[in-house]
C-alpha cells in the first residue's frame, strides 16, 4: 500500500485546485487497491468495521504509517463524494487500532507495523514517530468529520505525553522509536530520515489541532495556553494546563458564536463557569455548548479535577523476539509472571527516569528487574527537579534490589533530557540512563 497512499496528497490537490483529473486519479487508485495488492485489503476493511477482523489481518505485516496515510485518502474522498462506505472503513480501522494497538501514551505501532491481538511490547522498536504523525492526522480528520470528542481525547494524550518525549531536549531532533520503557541517549541521534522529518512536521502542525470552526460553531479541542485571532472572534487561553486543573478562556473580541468546549473523557467531575456562574449539564467525553453573543472580557473557567492513580496494565504478556527471513521483527507471546503498573494524573503519564534518580546506579540497574513499587499508597507531590518539567512530580516508595528507596516520578514527556544538570553529558550513542512507565509492584 506504499504507492496508493498518494491518494491523500492527490485528493488534496483536487480540494485546492478543483481540477477533476486529480479526483479521477484518486478514485482510480482506490478502485484498484484490492487488485494491485492481491490481498483485498480495501474490501476487508469492512470486516474490520464489523469487528470480525483486526487491521493486522488486512495483509501480511501491515505497515502502520502506510495504512494510516491510505485511510486519510479514503476520508478525503468521503468528504468530496459523500460515499459513507469509505467513512465506515476508516472509522472501523481507527476503532480497532485504538482498542487493541494504542499505548497508554497514545502512540501506536510495533516495529512499524500492527500486531495481532493485544501484542504491545514495552521496549525495543516501538511507537515509530512517522506512525505518530499520521495517526494524529488521521485522528484529526475523523474529528473534523464526526465531531466525536474521543478523537480529540486521543490527540490530547499523544500531544501531552508522546510527541515531545520523542524529541531530544538539546538539539530538537526526533527519535525513530520511543518505547514506554527504554534507554537514552541512544535513540535520539540518527538520520536524517523520515522519522526526524515527521517529528518536526507534527510539532509544527500542533496549533492546527487546537481549534475548529464551522459556520457559527466554534470548537475548543485542546487547552494549550494560546491566543486565537479570527476575523470576528478572538480569545486567549491560559492556566498552564495540564500542570493546572483550571483553564481560563477570556474573550478579547466578541461576536455571535456557539462555543463548543471539549470535556475530557477521563475527568469524572468537570466544571464550567461563565463570568463566575457555574453552568449545569457538563458531561465528560462530550462537547459543552454555550450559545450567546460574546462580549469583550467574558470569562469561561473550566476545571478538570485530576485524579492521581496507579493503573494496572491490561492484556500484559511477556515476549520472545524472532525474525522473519527478510529480517522483520516478530513477537511470540509468553505467559507473564508479574503484571506492571503505571502512574497517571489526569491525562499525564509518568515514568521513573534515572536522570532524576541518581540514587539508582547506572551501570547495574535494570528497572523492571530491580525496582518494586509500593502501590498500596498514592505518591506525594514533590518539587520538580528542573523548571522545564511539564507538571507536578511525585515521590514513590519502592525497593531497589531489595532495599527501601524513594523514587522521583516525572512526566514521560520530559524523557528527552538525557543528561544530569550537574554532570558531563554522556556520549550520544551511550546507554547511560534508563526510563520506564511500566514497573512491577512489591509482592511480585
């Protein structure tokens, strides 16, 4: 499906120019996907939508980024032609990937492809940056078409946790893969290649994910501190979310707008107030709509209480790696002896990063072997070890090689720092520091 992904950019040319030759070419490509591929991958997407087939069964070794680019082409054709069968195929694929193959940080892909069942290893060549880019764009297109907030929720998780975790904090280069449990600085220095470019591209596109407008309806999808300046409506967003639970939207140029505010699915008790008055009917996982003539100085305050909690990994198994004859990486499932846990606060995923834990010895520490977490109590907030860290940090009680220890958990988004502030930087290809989202609890 590498060649047929051109359907997306060529269909864009039709949207921009109105020249029928581009639309006709894109239709011709889609009509021939089954014949050219030999696996009836396009037709079999209907079985994926029916829940009878996983995307990994569409054809051998389904390449995640390529599939997603093809699905974007289907969505652009749907927007032009109104052929709902194309939308159904794309929605079915998204639901299958999000349900089985999406990691806790929102990232997708295992060794660049999609696996069977719930196979999602924790380390190695996991969550390719190209796949992150096309997954965000594909998800954004579905949000634009359906106005279903589950897509904006998925973008939030990726944007807050994984996009910047894949970026080196010193030079800005982006990793090929960024697994939930891994090592650094090895992995941040490579290329130039497609993942380096994709990482920079998605970062440059981030403002396009914040807001949307359709007629008199205006949608606030992400709550990043920013300013929106349209022709007839302007406002600012402040509050330093997700570090803070409170977001303030201040109107700086009024007008008639139906303002639709995304309420995150993960928040159990959200609250919205307008000019100090609490509004009723706010529900998680939906848009909250306010219809009024906006005036300069109007203020909307959104409060999203964030629960700090341990999460047990679902469908966890151990893996044995093997290779196909052409070198493709494959995974054989093994029954696990232990089940790991992760720490979350609202949409923020945390990890144990050895950069901020000098009490762990770099030369002999393997986090999943040597660390056991005390999950019987919630961790306590502590001062951030560096001003650049995204959100509050936590002290976690644990044992290290059998002895009691206190660990500092930091947002996964900040693993791009691969050196300690008071020490010399390690060599670029070293395996100086480990990090891990998923770790085993005490008693296992």
